[in-house]
C-alpha cells in the first residue's frame, strides 16, 4: 500500500492542528461578536439565539468552550478596569494590584460560565433531543445559583425580547426557544416548534404596551461620586447634599422620590439625628423617600446589609439578595455585606406594591424570581456607578434590569449615582 515518506508524514502531522486552532479562534470571535451585538454597544437580545445554534454546530468540546468564553470575555470586558477603580479608590489595593485581580477574575468568570456548555456539548451525531436538552440544562446552570451568583449575560435574557409581558410562561418559552435553536438543524420537529414560538412571539410583541410609572414618582440621579466616609465632616456634607436633592424633588411636586444605592453610606446614630426633622417633614407632607444605605447587622465580625430604606409617609426596607461578589460580599472576611432573604416580600409604597433591584442584582435573573410569578406595580432599581458610569458595564446593567421589567410587564424606575 502506498504511504507518504517519513518527512512528508511529519509535515502533515505538524500542520494538522492549525485548522483546529483556527476553528477555536473563529469560535471565540463569533462569541465575542454576538456579545457586542446583543449587549452594549448593540441592543439586539434576539441574537442570543445564535449562541446555542452555533454551539450545536461546532465539533468538539474545545470549540464549544471557545464560543462561550469569547461571549463572556467580551460581555464582561470592563471587569479589569472596574476592579482597578474600585479597590484602588478605597485604597484596599494599589492600581496595578487591583488591575491584576480584575484580569484574573475576568478570565476566571468566563471559564466558569463557559464550562457547563463545554461539558454538556453532545457528540455531533447525537440526536436533536439531546442537543435541546443539554442546551436547556446549561442555560439553567449559568442562570441560577451557585454559578448564577455570577450569572450575568445569561442567554435566558432572550425571553424578554421574544415574549414581553408574559412573565413566567414567557421565561419558559424563551428557554424553549434556546433549546430549539440548539436542535433546529437536526430535526423537523424542532423547526415546527420554532415556527410556533415565532407566531407566539409576534403576538406577544404586538400586544405589548409600555408600562407607565405612577404619577409623581421620580428617580433622582446624582453625580456625587465616591463617598468618603472617613470623617464626620464628610458624612455631614454628604447628608446635606442628599437632603437638598430630596427636598428639591418634593418641592417640585414629587410624592415618591428614589435615591441611588448607598447614597448616604453606612447609617450611623448621628445620621438619625441629622435626618430626624426631614423625615418628620416628609411624613407630615405625605411624601415618601426611598434611599439606599448600608445597615449594620453585626460588629464582630462587621457585617452589614446593602439596603433600600423607605421613610416618610411609608416605612419599610429591602436588603440586597446578592451584593457584588468580591467587592461587597466577602464571606469569611473581616468586613462583608450579607445577603438578604430571597423570600422578602414586596414593599407597599403610596398604595403600590414595589419590587426592588439593588445594583448588582440588575445583572441577575434569580433574585427577581417573584416578579415573573406575581407582578408588582413598580420595579425600582438603585445603583451606584461612581466607578463604571463611563464604561459599557453601566449600559449593560441598565439593559439587564430593563429586560427583566419588560418580561414582567412592569414600569421601571431607576436611580443611579455617578
């Protein structure tokens, strides 16, 4: 039998990996392009369906991993800069150290979130059902805890674009669309289901309306930057600034005003005194202020909640169910935010039921499980973006919480500090 000379066989073996390497590079580029088109600077969440379709078509787990790592690296590209600004801003790390930590976390989060898609990648000759099932399982794994703790950029966001206002059924149908995208080239039945989903989506989108925020409710965006809490002078100065902003809003006719996350910092006994007269005046005038602050939970070790507190005519609070991992939520550290109860009920404000999203929760699905089952009257988002307001992350965060509000069919009121 004819065989190649030894040198030619060696050359052939040498060039074989090149096409595979090129395929991986192409897969990474594909995932990155989809991220850029889906999220800021793009805004076409339906393109998320391309990810399971391409994932299903590639050969091997390496290429499957490459698609998703490209997607998560591009979508979360601001993590290194955010880390540098945040940790150096609070003087916890030097800028180079904070940047290195950010790069490590940026790469790690992409690897972690891409891994389920690689491990669950079926063989090329597997059935359409297996492809659909694996895509569904992978979507759920990267959306709910434990992986869902960093479950930003979930493909489940496609549900809000396909079925606005359909709540839990819309979310289920959106995940079904992901399953169809992963199997549409392999079975006629998948194409038939996809056609049915398309018809339902056209109907849902044609019937969708833009929810209206209650009259005289207002979100107060601020430009106060990072809060220096190292002295009572700076605490008092910030208190006066925030009080003036709230008073101005109420003097202009607002009945409910919303201030950003952590805008008054850690609540201290002195602040109760500084705010006492204002809170009494708000209550007497039948005005309600919603303000973001940290509340002490324990002192040794120091634990606190990242909370939205309601004062004035109405009273109540909601604690963040997932503070930012690494930045605020640091289990085992000397100082850490703690997670609020996932079953916290809606808060009633001015006769309306209100759901809250506090900063990092804007990027996640699972803290908002109740909103897709039982719609509130309003969804209020509080954020503090002093370290990322000029980056893509701030836009992606807004896109994320807007998608959750859209799927639930509720109006969104969002207050941000820059």
